[in-house]
C-alpha cells in the first residue's frame, strides 16, 4: 500500500496554480531584494550569513512550542471539572499563545527570506508550508481576541485549527529539507589530507575565463585575474548551481541560479541566500603547472587536519 508520504506527494502535485503563484512571488521577492542593497544586507542576516547556518530552523521552536503547549492547556481547561484548574489552565494558555504569536513574527521573516531563493522544484512545497504557517498564525492571533471576550468554544476551535495548521506546515518543512534539500550544503568538500594536486598547465587557464575541473571527484572552480589564480568549490552550496557560469566581479563570483555571492579568495559568503561558504583551495605554480590543495578550514573537523597542513600558499 502507498505510504502517507506518497499520498501527500500526489496531493501536492495535483494542486492547481500553486507552483505558478509561488514562482511569481518567490522570484518577485528575490528580484526586489537584489535591487535594494540595505534590504539585501538585512536579508543576509535573516538567511544566517553571520551564523554560518540557516536561522529559520533554529528559531521556529519558540512559536511552535508556545502554540503547542498553549493548545494543550486549552484542552485541559475544556476537559477539567475544577474551576480553579480551568482558570489556571486558561491563564497559562493565554500567556503561551501570546509568546508563540510574538515569536512567530521573526520566524516568518526568516522563512520569507529563505522563500525568496527557493529552487523551482521546492517552490510548491514551500508555498504550501508558508500558507499553513499563515493559517496557524491567524488562528492563534484571533484566538487571543476570543480569549479576552471569554468565547471559550471559539477559542478552543481556533487553537486546535492553529495546531493542525502548524503540524501540516512542519510536515512540509521536513519535506523541504529531506526531499528537496533546502538549507543543506550542496558542496561539502571530500575529506582528504591537504596534499598538493597538479591540475592544469598555467597557460591553459586564460585570464578572466573561469574553468571547472575535478580534483579527487570534487568540482573545483579556477579563475585567473591579474596574474593571481583562485580556486574554490564549483558547486554552489545553496542549491548546487554551476559557479563557472556565474558573474565575476570585484573579486567575487555570483551564482547564476539564485545569485549567492562568494569571495574567490577564500570562498566565504558575501551575499545570500547561501549561508555555507565554498570549499577553498591553496594555489601554487610549480614548473608552469597549477597545483591546488584543500585548505585547512575547508576540512570537516580539526581531527582530520594533517599536522603539517598550513593554509598559506607556498
């Protein structure tokens, strides 16, 4: 028998208009962010550039926890026969829902930032994820009004509807990560000791003409500018875009897919939606040939750094 996940996947695929609507919103938001430098700098923070990790999955636990516990206390208040217990449960529910609703605002902002750079294959799921979040936010927000007006039945119904919505949203959020790999580093370096590898005669790397090569099954971007040769991972960490087809300017490369910007010198993120840096390589010229080695900080853990490994090119 088909699993629940398969039924959900088929249902999502058959929903009309969601993909087109989502693409229009996502691309329009993305273009607006790119055209406004102060906005882009702020959105970089929301993506998690400074943290080096997506922010959205970290902060969603506060609103989800507040709403989940708030609903639990609403149920306790509805089922309890003790007036004192009902009063305390309703007070706890109100406070928790207030916390959850307030915390949902920054959570939604980080989600909106990530939504602006989604891959096309994840847009429909991301759009439904956002819609369910909005339904949950609205349900709990309105429940704060009904609580003040002592509309007990309406409050419980709204609380349960909000909980159902955020559960559905959470399911789709998991689908985005584990099925569509949203927020996952698409360019983790192969674990190797930092040995020099001869990759190309220098004369074959033409000035300001990027070249993609393979180094131990790892795609590497080579770029030569003013006699300096740079080497970073060629697959964009955000969504796997081909950096060799990107735009090169001011010592950086901009991914052609979602316009993440990386510094050629060290692979660090200058602008999102990427939050993970590119693997970076030391480069040296030895007897007219380009040699590269993976830099120390691009290896996964200090335990795997060779003792003699230095990030300084020689």
